[in-house]
C-alpha cells in the first residue's frame, strides 16, 4: 500500500520560493501568473493492509515529523 502526503504552506504564510518562481515565469514571458505556492509531495511505501489504520499512522507521521503544522497544512491519500 502507498501513501501520498501533500504538504503546502498555510494561507497567509509567506512563500519566498513560490514568489521566486512567479517572478521567473514573468521574466520568461508568462505574464498571466498572479501567484505561485510551492509545496512538497512525500510518497511512502507501507506494509499496512488496513486502509484506515494506514491513514491514521501516516497522519501521526505528519504531526510528528513530516509537516511543520505551525506553518504547513497537509493531506493524506492512501493509494
């Protein structure tokens, strides 16, 4: 079983990398981009066979290590 975790900065948190990408796109002629938010995706290979238990465990991983929950939000997809 695989888990995919999407981590993004919370709304209102400054995203300097996203702003740098937005600026670079503008200099390359892509003028229609008003904002960019950059995040990360973490893919986990799990030995779990129960989907609900796997999601609970991955959420615990996010709370303890994978995401900085003060400034980041995350979603978990079990696939």
